[in-house]
C-alpha cells in the first residue's frame, strides 16, 4: 500500500514538473514576442514609450495613464536604468496584470471619493474615505501621513494659520494615484492614528478590509496570469 502511494506521489510530482517546464517555455516565447514587437529601438530593452504601447495592448486598446506607466516602470526597473531588460519586462507584465485584477474595486473607490475627477485621491477625498473606513474623522496630520507615503509630500503642504492650526490645501497635481489606492487603504488599517471602532463599526471595517484583501489577492506574482 505504501509503495503504491509513493508511486502515485512520484507521478504527481513528475506531472507538475512537466507542466511547470511547459509553462516556463511558453512564457519565454511570449516574452520573446513582446520584445520583438515592442523594442522598436532595437536596443534589447524596453523604454517608457515602448512600455506604454505594450500596456495599451494588454489593456484591450485603452491607453494606460501616465501614473500607470510610471508606476509599472518604477516597479519593474530593478536595475534603475530607466529601461526594462528581458527579465524586468516579465515583472512589468505581471505587475500590470495584478493591477488589472484590482481595477473594479479601485474604480468603485474613485467613483465615490474622487470629487474633482482627477484620477487621484486628493487630501479632501482621502479624508472622506478614511472617515468612512474608521467611522470617525482622522486628524489632518494622519491623513497627510497616508498621502505622503502613497502620494505627495502632504505634510509640507499643510498651511499654518494665524491661530497656529494647520489646514490642507488641495491641488490637482497632488493626491494618491489609482495604482496606490489599495496600498493606501491597507496601510490605514494598521495606522496608529486610525480611530477605534464601536462593535458595529468594527463589523463594517472588517467588511471593507475583506474587499481590500480580495482586490489585492494573488495566486502568484500577478494573481495567476499566464506570464508568471
């Protein structure tokens, strides 16, 4: 009996290894096709404009935003050269596909809180969102901390008033881009200045947190895409 189990396990491992090798080969061929198609400069790397063209095709013909292109490039460019190597392009594709899986949740957040429709959560937008999450209004300094970490240097933009208090001032160039929305929300759940909840507010926060977790969940680097 034990021998039969061992044989079955060996067969299973062999099949898994064979499938992994097959997937790896297919991925390499796919990345080769990407390089052949998008490396217009024939330099053996993908620059930002070439990456933009690739992301458009991955996004069903819809142009990626400047924020999205910049974020993908920054995330994948491990060598900090400003261009993507063969291996870094794979990271870029996986990163963008993970982001695409989160887009329905992100779009719902932006539709509710992006008051000026800038594609970013500005100070006032972010404060409203964090208030809804916490059930109590956070301080300007706490909001600025989240905005500084995932958007702009908001603490430097708090204007001192005559009575010594500080008030924020929104700017269209400021704010948390869509690429950082899930990260910002996740960070707030562990923020030391987040408001404490009553029982019913805790239940609501747990529900919100579950949505964030589902949006960011992935089975592999890119959430199960065929590239990884």
